């Protein structure tokens, strides 16, 4: 079953950025923004998730994962941010 997450906050501050992540059980994902949709594949290994698309690769540490909340930390040298998603 696919799972959809909506970006709620960045570094504990509410954000006006519209970003939805849709994860499919077959290892595919969609990143939906006001500017369009990016599709790619993802893998999850323990407390890490890797999102790969044609133009980027995101490596996130999973801090919280419940039925309704996903909190990840992007440790990329340019970003270094905590993202909170809700269903």
C-alpha cells in the first residue's frame, strides 16, 4: 500500500513549502511540489532512507517514524536540516 507524507516543518518551524512524498511498496517514490513531480527509487536500511532520482540523491537519517509522523535529518553538507512530515 502506498504511503503519502506532507511536509509540516523544517527545523521545528512551520513551512509554507508544499512538498509531498509518496512511497510505493515496490521501492518507487514521487516527490510532489508546486513546481512538478520528481520520481525515483528509495531504499531503507535500518534508520536510514536513500532517495535516488535522475538529478539527485538524498540520504536521510530517520529520527521518528510512527503511523502519522516521519521526522528525518538531512546531513548533506549544504542542507543539514530536520524535516517533519505528517500523513
